[in-house]
C-alpha cells in the first residue's frame, strides 16, 4: 500500500513531553483511532471522517491535513515544529575524527 504523505508534517502533543509527528493520512487516522473514548467529540468525528475520505481518494490530502491540524488546535495539542534537541542527534562513533 502506498502511503499518502502530507506536504508538511503536523506535530501533536501526546503527553507532557512527547510530541508525535503526523506525516501521512495513515498516521492521522492512527492518532485519532488511538484516542480514548472520553477525548472524542464532534471535532474528533469530523476529523476522522475527513481523513478516511482522503485515504479513500474522496477528498484531497490537504483536507485531511487541515482536519488533523484543526483537531489539534481545538484540543490545544497542536505544536509548532519542535526544535532539535541535542539528545536527538546521534554522534557518529569516534566523533568524525581521523586517527593518524
């Protein structure tokens, strides 16, 4: 199955210090489907329906991205692209130095 990628990722806060990168319609559907029932509402249902329609080719990918962003904004979990933290960068073994 070919993934339907967004033109830019959407970042949603999952927990206190955990941000989830949503890069495709499949990611958006997974995020929305994983939410507990108590956190679902009309906005959730509309976003999920839009994402499924985009997945099936009935709506453009842009509509799905807009829907997951609107959901995140409404719930207060939409975040800007997180800055890269030093612990996120893997340093190559040896630090890139050449031994003589």
